[in-house]
């Protein structure tokens, strides 16, 4: 049995799995068959007088050595597979994976950053991953690969997609309330198509900024702030940019213009200047949003006329 997995490194895992499964199924059938056979063959009706057996040295040697060899073969086959998974092919294309609450960022060697992982078909891809906050786990079920993204350290994973297509990427480690939002795609493209995207994307900074709408939802802003004028727990963001607002600063009322400086401060120190009439309950987004995301969200707010 040889695996048909669409990812080369997944095939290694799958072959070991199939090998162990095949041995297990064979033993299960053999033992079940023998058990039933013995129950019938040595039933009391057929053998009213039990016989005392002293033992059989050869039989004992065989049933010690054969299983030992079988188990060792599983171990070595598995070890070989594990080593090939650890050993990143030298010609691999390198991509950095940054995990954070609650999204993935893929950073390519030319500086291109994207929320989805685009790769060329038939090429080994080496991912080096880390996390900006808590432990996440990068998981591509279709490729049978999974690796934790841990803050303060870099983990590695490689795969080599053998077919074009789009597959889900999940976070497989519970990482907080919006854990389920950490769903993205790995898109395996024909080589030329990938090359075109890679070169164009490298030049265009705009297409790689995470979109404001997505951030607004993914970061949980929409739980408290509407974009259509409805008042929720916090003030609506509709038409906020450029407006003069009355805020409470250390208990005193004052007027401020909701410009970029104000919005940025409201994200990082939300309780410094709270809009009058609202409770000071917003959590600081410091360390929670990257500089890029702050820009993305402010840009989005400017558009909410
Ligand atoms: Cu990240 Cu779960």
C-alpha cells in the first residue's frame, strides 16, 4: 500500500500509518480467528480430561522474537518518517508564519505579507512559524501536517503539494474566544500563476494590508461598536472620523476632534478620553493589534461616512 496524499511530506506520515494499520488488522484477524478456533477445538465436551502442558521452548522463542521485530520495524519506519519531516529540503521556498489572536500572517522572502498562504505546485515549502501572543497550532488537514506556533520560539514545518487546489488551514490549539476565526486557506497555484502573484504582490504594499472590515470583525470591535449609527455598548463609528466629540478626561469634560491621533490613542489607551455618556470599559488594544492593523482599522474608520 502506498499513500496517494496530495502532499509529499504527508505521504511519509501516511505510509507509516498504513504500515502500522496493516500489521494491526492482520494480527486482529489472526488472533480473533485462533481464539474462536481454540474455543471450539478445546471445548470441554471434546476434552473431558484436561491435559497438563509443560511448555514449548521453540514456540516461546518465536512468539517473543516475531512481535519484537514487528514492533521495532514500526519504530524504525516511524523514526525514518519523523526524520524526513524534520529535515527541510534544501531547495524549499521559505515562508514565515506569524500567528496571533486571531489571524495568520504569511511573510515571503520578498517582504510580501498575505493573510492566505499561496504556494506554487510541486515545490517544497518550508514554513518557520512563531506566535505574537499565545500558543497556536498551524494545521492543514488535507496535507496531514500540523505544527505548534509558540511565542518566543521558531518551529518548522515543510510540505510539498503535488496538485493545485485550495485547502483549509486551521488553528488546532484553543487560543481564546475567537479561536475559530483562525481559519484561512492554502492556495496551491500553477508555477507561472504563483510567480506572477508573487512578483506583483511584492511591489504593491496596499494589497497586503489586512482589510479593515475583516479586522473589525476578527478583533471583536463589532461587539461594542456599530457601523450604521446604532448605539451599542460603545459609540457608533459611523461618521466618527473628523467629528468633534465631547469626552471625559480625568473626570473633566472637553471637546476633541476625532482625528487619527485621537483614534490611535483611543485604541491604545481607550480610557484616557472616553466619549461622554459611555462607560470606561474598553480594553486596551496595545500588543493586541500590530502597527499594520492599527493603520488598517483607522483607514476603515475614515471610510465609515
Ligand atoms: Cu489560534 Cu486557536
